[in-house]
DNA sequence: CGAGCCGTTGAGGGGATTCAAGCTCAGTGG
DNA sequence: CCACTGAGCTTGAATCCCCTCAACGGCTCG
């Protein structure tokens, strides 16, 4: 895990320059702050880069920071009462990760990078400090909480029901939303199983079927290209 | 839907008396407020009672209030991209419902009473007004958001995976948490199907099997009694 | 009393799992 | 250089669980 401290990149507005220039500013947590607000953020935010399969935080751990995703995809995993690993949610650019830290609570699941990941680490103390003064920040926080809830509910509705083929199609549709023009992160078969509640063999068979149908093209290095138009058609019946 | 306005129950502390006396105060949204804080809440909170199967709010609707559950169980429903109704989450005493209203957003799902339901209706304006002054209220709000997220993730992990019998056992375990000493709300078979992604026939067969095993006893009027000890044992293998 | 809703149970078929073998490919070391 | 190894993926065959289609019973209500 490589850490890039963001302070002192500019002597006058140390963090401000970085956050203003941030590629995800409009969708990021501090997008709600004006320049003056950003000016108060000094050396508190750090940019992290994680390789794929690295863990951002662990279930049961008590953290003191939340993260916003600048680029990449990450997954939230838990172990069920019966000892099976299940992936319960994904997050991508602009999403907030590890909100439990704001409540002084242990993280509810493992957060693991799917792709190489860039995140901003925001200490709880900073949020608490700014939160008191800036109502927009609280609003933005609540909006992100709601987005996560929505994602989790949509997961139940779309990815956890119906036959295997449709579940996989729905998963590819979600992954497409994180990628660019059809280029997606392609999970391992065992991971597909953990997301859709299938065995890895069934996942493999379904992937093969979509490849035969020309809907999906596997690329080297855990990537793939999906035919967005064909995907929509396949999903609609 | 019967509405009981809560103002003027006491001339000096109109709402305060009610909220202080509230049976769920410790776990309710305004439990974080002290007496002085409660004193500022005048005629703004109303107590509602809904019969079973009544809708508290509808998907797509823009509301201007959130609700806290005082008693009863309610469910959140959505229609999938393929037109099937799915139940994605449950809420019970102390849970917050309709948070989308705080963000000026449309509700993300239907909220329907499972049992006769008592809720407090809290206007958005009240939360906005108090939220600026009282940081504890914001904390309490965030905690409830996180609880909902946790519930949704647990739903994915526990109720949406494994064989039908285990899913039903997991569902009964959750329902037991809402009820008292084994007395639970017993969903219709079709509703069990909508929660666990099963057909109503399969749900019925599994219910029958649990009855034969002495784990579950059906009572008149959509109620049932579960053997908590036997349930734990059955779940653990 | 018939209509409709809800629940139960049966028979048959289909889709997912299980068990198993073989494949590709990258890394390792003889 | 190439066999050796192990991880990930694919495919086949048999089994099993759940779905589909169907019939029927209890109950409420017009």
C-alpha cells in the first residue's frame, strides 16, 4: 500500500489545490465545500494506492478514517453464519467506504480492491471538525450513505434472484457502469459465485455461454469487453 | 391510516412529554436530545397507525417526512427489471424509514406494513432545523443509516444464499428478533417467496417441513411460534 | 352456495450442484 | 531447454433440488 501525503503541494492552499483539481471533485465528498472550506483542510487527507486483491479495511477492525474512491472498483465481503464467503456489494468512483469509522464502530465487512485502486483517506477527526461548521458536508455524507443502501438493496433485487444466466447478465451490466465503453473488470469464477450465489462451475458455464453468444469477450489480465447493446437486449427478456 | 396529533398534550412541554415518555425513546431518533432539545419540538411530530398491508410510502414518491417505527414490522419492496416483486429489507422498532426525504429524493422502494404498525412521522423541516444546532441528532441519523445498510448487506449474505430450508430458517431467526419469546409475524407463502427468491410452492413445502420437525407452529391470523433453541441448532448445521 | 384467495401436496421436468477429469498458463528448478 | 507444479478455467456425467403445472381443501365474503 503506497501512501502519498497531500500536504504542502502548494504553500498557500495546501489541500485546496489538490481537492479543487481532483478528478472526482464534483462527485467526491468534499465537492460540497467551497474554496474557503477546502482551505481549512491542511495535511489531513492522504491519497492511497492499492494493488488488486489488497484489503482496504477488515471486518471487525476499528478504523479512524473513511475513504472515497478516486478510481477502481472494490468489493465488500462477509462470511456467512455457515462459513461461506459472500460478496455483498461493490463500490466505485465517488463512493464512500468505511463509514462505520464515523460512528466509532467496527467495520461490518472486509473491503478488498478488485482492480488497482486509488482512494483518498479522510480521518474521522477531520469530518467531525468540518461537520460541525458545514452543513453541506453532512448532507453529502448522508447522500453517500443512501447511495450505499440503494446499491445493497438493488443487489438483493437484481443479482440475488432469477436463473444463473440472468444474474450474470445483471452483474455484467453493473460492472459496465464502473468501466469505460464496455471494458470491465472480469472477476474470477469463484468470485462470480460469491456474488451471485453460484458454484464456480456454474459461473464458468454461464461465462462460456455468453462468450459463445458474442456478448462477452475475455481479455488478458482479468479484463473483458461486453457488448452493451446485446447485453441490454439479453437482459430485457 | 389514523393520525393522532401529538401537540398540546401538555401545555408547557407539548412534544417533550410525549417523546420523553415514548417507549422507544432510548432507541428512537430523538433519544439523543435532552429535555431542552425536546422542548423545541412543538406540534411537528405526529403518531400514525397503519393496519397490516397498508403502504407507508411508495416507490418514486417524493415525501417530506421520515418515520421511526414504534411498534410492528414493515417491509421494503421493489420491482425488479424483470417485473418481479422482491422484498429487499425489513424494519422494526427503532428503525428509521424514508430517509430519502431528508435528501429531497424520491423513495427508493415501497414501504408496506407487515403487522399493524405504529410510527412517528417527523417532517424534514424539523430535522433540518434541529440538525443545524444539535450534532447528536446528526450522529443518531447516521447511525440509523448505517443500521439499514447493515441489514441490507446481511440480507444478501444470509437470506439470499444456500438451500431453501436454510434460507427459511434464517428468515425465521430474523423475524424472531422482531417478536417476543418466539411469537412472530408469519408471512404469506408468496411473501416468503419474494424475500427468499423461491416459488410459493417451495416456500409452502419448507414451512410444512419445519412444522413436521416441531420447529414452527402456525397460529391463527398470520402469526406463528418458533422454537428458538431448535432453530439455533437447525441453523448451525 | 359459489367465487376467490390462500395454502398444501403430488408428479414430472429442468437447471444447478457435485464429482471428476483435463486444459492452459505462469513460475520454478533440474 | 523443458519437465514439473499449482492455480484458475473448462467441460462432462450423474444426481438432486427447486420449479412448473396441476389438483384439491379450507376459509371468508358477497
